[in-house]
């Protein structure tokens, strides 16, 4: 599977390194400020990182949903990958400005770090829930940069779980397989004629994967997308993760 060019290609460049190399102390200070706004705390009014139930197998950050939905009603989820720096709000894109959050942060201010966002077409279909989440791969290792490392089998083995929560529920996502694709040939698919067609498509995606941790036929599929630089000039790493249970 590849993803539609207009959804991610235009804004997916790794921008920070070149600007810092060419810029001044003022530019550095500006980008540090951008990074600060792009890395908010789950419960900012507490001023520190709060972890959820310590008796649980997987510890979800405690998110102040009232705060974040007051700041931006489009905040729909929070994503965290244990033992990485991925710990971000996820906003819902809309069809009128589908790539707005490639260049805007969760506060809706212009920011080259952007904000992880859910494709506007994602949602519940007749045959299952398929969600596509985009995020930048920044030169400083922030945002979705760790996702690009899922093309390394050892990294994938060491990070098999992604934690996703909404105001209503918490989901443990299990990484099933990983693709690296040419972003110039991108297109998405959300429509299927039957559950059998969906499963056939899912197996074809598994067959094209470069890393396979397992195959899950769960209808609750999440595809996390970021830029990478392994094989193609314009490349995407796609992490296929499946909700096997609610936490």
C-alpha cells in the first residue's frame, strides 16, 4: 500500500537540519521555540508528565482532555510509543484543509514541526475501522522520526506496542508489519466491497512488507506514516498496527 501524494508529499521534507546549518543563533532559537510548541505535555497545567495506572501492563500518559479540547476541538487522540520520545496529541484533519497540520501545531499556529494528524477520510467503514496517521520525521529525532526505524527488524522487535487513547477509551496497538514505499506512487484505499475483499487486501499488504512481526485480521487497523530515506528519493515508512484489545 502507498499513500496519496497530495496528503503528505508536499510537506514531508526533513526541514530542520538545512535551516539550522544555514542559519544564525536567532534561527536556532526560533526553531527551539517551534519544537517546544510541537512537544506539549499530556497534562500541561500540572507542569509534569503524568503516567496512568501503574498497575497496568501498559502505562498510558494521563491526558487532560478538557484542556486540549478547549485549546483545539480537533484533538481526537493521544499517541505514545513506550521507550521512545513519541508522545503527542493527534488531531483530526478535515476535507477542506487536509494537510493543514503538516505546517501547523496543535495550537493551530504555523510550525514546521506540524502535528500528527488523522487523515480526513479515516473512520469507521462497513468492513472495519482503518485510520491513517501522518507525522513528520525531523532531523533532530523528534515527532515521528522513531517510526522510520521500524524498517529495522531489531527496532521493531523491541517496540512492538503503540498506545493510543481517546477521551472515551484506551487501545493497545500491536505492530503487525512495516512497509517502505515510494511516496511518488501514493494512493490510499478505504473502500471495500466486503470483509473478504478487505482481508485479501490486508494480506497483500502483509506480503509486501519488509518487516513482519505477525499477521492480525483485526478490523481495527492503524497505519502510521512518516518520511524515511532508505531506498527512494521520496519515501514513506508505513507501520501497520492492530488493536487487539482495549486497555
